[in-house]
C-alpha cells in the first residue's frame, strides 16, 4: 500500500514553499554571486527524482543549473535565476532565514527570483512523476542575472544555445498593474534596454576669486544635465504598448482611440495616477541624470566634472538613436558607455502568448490579462537573441499585501504561499497543455 502511494508520486512531492525556504538560506548575493551552492542544491533535489540534469560552471562559484524531462519535437523552457541583490540594513527579520510564517516565505530572493526557481523546480518534479510528456521541458536556473547575466544566461546563450533552445520560454518579469482598486495580471512580452553613460565636461582651473564661468566644468555639466532633464523624447507606440494604454483607458471608461499624438492627454485623464509614470516610460526613451561629481575646493574653478545618466530605450531604438537625439545637448561633452543592453520584444500575437494567457485564465478567472513591457532588464533578452520568444509571468494571487511586490530589491522581501502554489500549478498545466501532443 505504502509502495503504491509512493509510486503514484503523490506522497513524495516536495512542497514549493519548502524548496523556496531552503533556497533563501543558501546565500547567493551578487556580487560576488556564489550560485554554485544553489546549483548543487538543485542537483541533489533533481537527482532524487532521477531527472536528467547538469551544472555548467564557466567560472568558479558561478554555476548555472540545467535539467530536462520528456522527449519530442516540441520544446518549452522554464527560466529563472539563482542570484539575489544585496541586503541593506533595517529588515524586520533575518534576510536569509527563509522562515515560513503567517502564510508567507520570508527572505531575500523570495520574489526575485528564488520563488520562481522553486515553482519551476516543483513543477518539473511533479511532471516527472505524474505525466508522460510528448515534448521536452527544459529547466534553467541561471547565475548572474542581477548584474547583467553575462556569467549566466549570457554564457548559456553564447556557448550552449542548444541546451536551452526552445519554442518559447517562460521567465520572470511581469509587472503588477493596478488601476484604482483593481490589480491586473500581466504577461511581459518585452523590455527596455538600459544605456547607462558617463559624461565628462572639461574646463580650465583658476582661482575662484576671479571666476571665468566659460571655463567652469561644473557650470558646463549643470547646463547639460538641466537640458537632459528638460528634453522631451519622441513618443513611440509599439503595438503592445498602444494596446496596453488602450486597455487601461477603456477600463477607466475613456473612449479615446489612443495614438502617438494623444497618448499623454489620455494618460492625464486616467482617474488613478498610479500607472501613469510606468505607462509614460513605456512610450518613450527615458533619461534620468542620477550622479554628478565635480570640483575639488570652494575657491578653485573646477576643470573636470562627471555625470552618470540612466537612459532606457524602447524596442526598436539603439545607441545610434540616443546619440542622434541628444547630439545638440551633448555637444562638446565626453561620452562613455557604462552599460548597454539592447531592448527586446517577443510578439503577443502568436500561439505561445495565447496559450500562456488562456492557461493563466484557468487559474485567475476571466479577468483582463495585459501584455506588458518591463522597464527593467531580465535574462529574457538573451533568449530573444537566440530566437526564443520569451514571456515573463507573475502569477500572484491578487488579494495579497500590496507591500509585497514593492519588497523586490528592497527590505522585508516575502512571497505568499498561495501565490507560489498557484504559480506551480500554472506551470504544471502549461507544460501539460503545450507538450501533450
Ligand atoms: Zn530577477
């Protein structure tokens, strides 16, 4: 009797919250990373269920973990990352405790992104014990996402693309969108590209008692920074963004047909202003001058000033576009790249998107599900680079503490167990539906 129960796979299934709790306890703060410890934990877990798996460690300590189940011509990739951002002071609980309490799992990485690692791992294990898939489900938990993914998804996509290539991928990245008192599910279909630049202005130093303003590097940079802040980027509506703004407008009872000329006017009419800055950021390149350094002493005219600018570009825009648009403002100023990742986009008009959407509806009910674009960056761009359409999911229960999603990269990160289980069930169902024939 006991054997039958075990063979049915039911009694031996690990709980998603237990996996997450264990993952949080394994510290993998990036920098420096240390994701190999997480990969080894996953290996042990998957070995227990005899799931084919592999650790890929391009540099000591920086391993990614890959596993797969099933055989067939169809392929689906479940992607996640195992590194987390550092913690600052002021948490109400130890950030690496992984404590399970009051319906939540507490700790750094609970949402970003070990919750997804746990849900995807749990889904793969459950499928391996219960379902004969007619296609291949690939699991990849990568290193280094938090500082660019070069040692993780970057290495996998460049050196081992065949190990992760799939018809489409599911990853993190969906935004929680709210309008008024209603929260909406979204599926992330693209992301903006960060183009961080360092600007340098030069001057001639002299005595501050006889100032020569035209030689003052700080004054020059102040003017550049002010002009960058005032600059009005051109509005560009991708079909996805237009659709998103249109849905928001309709949900708010507005009848306007959204276009590039009226999008700001429509946004200003939304009764709830919460989503406006996010939606605005999706309709144009954004520029945020965030650091400035110049001068050495009160009475010396500065000969050098530096500023760091966070520019984010839309799908379809690139570095050349930025330089063309800002040519006049940056005239006579030194420009260096700190970091540049192209923007990326997957279609929301295909069977993969529709399958994710319809499966999601089975779990969350017939509520609007919006295709969203991430203002930040994830590993999905590496998948899109090798031709794998990638979609970010959130799949949270919508009645939880609104502080929860704000805890990503912040203090007191936690996730509710109901969301974790919902996400796991969704991932099981999605793989069963896609890989069943
Ligand atoms: Zn993340």
